[in-house]
C-alpha cells in the first residue's frame, strides 16, 4: 500500500488559538506502533475545552482528536496482532463514520462501570462478557443522567446488557423514544426541578439506587446524582467531582469515581485490551450500537464550526463526524 509523504493536519497553535490546516509529514510507526489512515473522526465536547483552557496539553502546536476509525497502512516490527488492511477497531458491519463515534465515549462508559483495579476510576461491576455478567444485576435499578449524550447512550446499553432493571434516565422529552431504543426503561424530563427528579427517581427505583452514571456531570447533575445514589452504592462521573460538601456528611458513603476513558492511559491498558475485543464482538453481533452521527462537510475545515455547536449546546443525541480526506 502506497503511503504519501505529506498530509493535511489541523493544528492548534496555542491555548485559545485559531486552528489552522497545514501540510505536515506523515509519521512513521515505531516498533510497537500502527500507522492508521483515518477515514472518519468524531468531535467531543472536551475538544473545545482543551482549546479554551489547555486541558491535557503541555506542548504546542498540538493536534487534537480522541476518536477515529480507519485502516492499518503500516505496522511496526514488533507488531503481530495487526496487519496492513485491518479495520481499526471495528467489524465490517460497522461503517467508518459509525466507528468514529465509539472509542472514547464507549470506553468512558465501560471503564467507569467495569474496570477492576485500585485506580479509583470505576464502579468495578461484573462486565456482561464475564461469567454471570448478564444476570448478576437482574432486577436492580440503575440511573443514567443524560442518557442521550454520547457517553450516556453507551452507559445505557452496557447497563441493559448487564441486566439492570429498571434503567432510569433523564433527557429532553424529544429524545424519549431514542433512549428507549438503546436501553432506558423509564424516562424523566431533565428540565424538572432537582427535588422533583430525585423524588421520581427514588419512586421508580423503589428506593436509593445502587449504580448511578452521570454522563453530564455539571454541578447540578452531580448533586442530584449524589442525592439518589444509595449510601454504599457507586456514582460514576465524567468530570472531576464538585458535589456540594454539605451533602457529604453522616453515614452516607457511596463510592464516587471519575471515569477516565482513554483506552491508552497506562492505568487502563490491561482493561482496554480485553474491552476492545469484547466490544468488537458485541458490535458484530448487533447487540451494541454506535451513536447516531452527523457528517460535517468540508473535512478538517469543518471542525471549528462543529466545536462551536458543541460549546453552544445545540447538538443533541448525535455525534458530529468529519472525514479528513474531504479537506479542500
């Protein structure tokens, strides 16, 4: 397979800088690396936060992006599990556009629920691909705050596969049927007052909830999540904890974790190897679905406008995807 020497790359020159498309060298894989031709890449809300405050970055110019899908075009000398032409990481039944929606968001949901170690970023549940994992939580309630968000959609699907019931979620009413299709059994209007939501969730669950996944993790949502989780349950957040300290008194001591979804993070590597294989099987079987997506025309030139939409909060129940090869 012929590999070009140059490619168009979207660079962020500095914190709060203006991203620009430049011609850049195509990297060469190291001994343990793959070189992947990205066919589709997805945008995430964290991308605009990285631009605004420099999250995770210590060197500029920087190339952003956490989600992508494509084809292996070169392998390092030590690589034995992949070959040129492999689709990464998705079965033939999943398109590249669909595959681009999966990586960081599905990992954030899966790691937050199922990783078992002492890193403090998971509820440590038995995964549905483990022995007894499909029935271990049968009849137990679970809650996902923000079920139409990308991470929320994947959390709903995992909880359904784990046998939880009821599965309660909060969304805008326009997304009611959508979240039912991916696993929710009971839907509440996210705009209701927190006190009303707490009362309704507790009523539907029959009491405090053992597992709560907050896929939004604003201050308001975290406080609500803490109010409904059981005294010794698990609360999974996708942002750092900002729960009202006044609530954390008395005998209520739930496990509160911040799900770090990067598959390549050192603390996630052991889990990630098995997770990717099992997730691929679920996708191939059709028992796990990618996000609904919207392709933005213009390739890399469409990223800035897409991130503006994410920052403005005007994207709902869908993932924004670009195709780098369409860059003019």
